[in-house]
C-alpha cells in the first residue's frame, strides 16, 4: 500500500507550481533583448512592438506592420518568434532572428520596404551595418537579397559584441519547446552560430545539457514520430554518458555531473 503524501508536502508542491511564471519570464526575456538591441544597434529609435510566439513551419520569425490595435485606437507592429528552435539552436541564433525582424521594423518606419516579403538592398545594407550578413542559405556565398532570406553573424561585428555583453548579464531564454520537429533540429546542426566562440553563446545548443536532453529524449514531433536527439557539430567534440544513460556532446576533457543520478559523465568517444 502506498503512503499518502502529507498535507505539508501537498501544500509545498502547490506552492512550487504557483511560483512558476513561464509567460512572464518568457516575454520579459524577449522584451529585455528587444530593448537591449534597440539601444545598442538602433540608437533607441525603434518604437515599441508586440512580440509573439508563433509556430510557423520553416520560418524562424516574421514582422507584421501595425498588426495589433488597442481598444483606444492605437496600433503597434508585431515581431513573431518561432519557439520550436529555442532548444536546438544556439542562443545567438535566436537573437539573430529577433534582430533580423527588428531590421524589418526599422525599415517600415524609417526606410522603404520591398514589395511583399522581398528583402531589398536597403534592408541588406542595414543588416550588414549592425553585424549580420544576409544570405539566402544562411551560409557564406548566399544571395544578399530575395524573398526568403536568412543571415549569419559577422565575426567581430557589432551584433556579436552586443551579444557578448548581453550574455555576460546572465541573459537566457528560460523556457523551450519540448517537441522540436526534425527540420528544427537539423537547423541547429547547420547553424553558423555553432562555430562562434563560447563567450558569445556559440558552439552549443541548450539541448546539449543533460536536463534539456532528458526532456527532449521522450518527446514526439508533430508527425507522431520520435524526435531525434538534438545532433550537434561533432568536429573536435566528444560524446559523454552518465550512469543513468543520458548523453551529451562537449569539448574534449569536459568534466560535468548528471543532475539526476549525480554520476560524472564519462567520455564514450565520437
């Protein structure tokens, strides 16, 4: 016969749940990042906007001008961010998406946007000026303009310098989607941000931590198939396994303990 939990234990569990504020935390973190990059990259000239989380297939984010209206007749723009990528791409990549859309917002208010979804030369020049290289492939050599555009961070550029300062303040995105689809995981594998120095948030994804990996390991993607563990760039990296079977990838010589079983992760090769 099982032992019923005590009233004190039940009250403690309810109190712990009651202290969770995932909505507040998530949107406060995104608003903090928006305000930070507005000051550092745009001289504080961007107006406020409404940041939303939207799961758009094959889209990391989007900008929609004057999408929302208030009861007193005011309007505001929308910047949408796809949370499906939060666990499987570096934090720098998430910030790139936010800033990419902030450039669209800047162009809407201070420039001349291209027709429809076209990313024109003015947009591309502003992206480069703030340290992001437009690329149709997200890799060096891609087209600078077009309808569907990605980007990558310019080494030594102002965007990465700003990221380094933001991350020094222990900034993070606390909550992540446990059910990333296969294409989201693959996006993390090919992200140029994986090659950045560790001090600007590159070279690692949240899913490389034991806690996040354990949460993703039993998840299912939208098609009902088991979601593959978040693969990483394996060049100069080793696989580690703990006593309860969790696996992580990291640099050679990494020394970490499993939060669940308390055992050290041991090197099991590549």
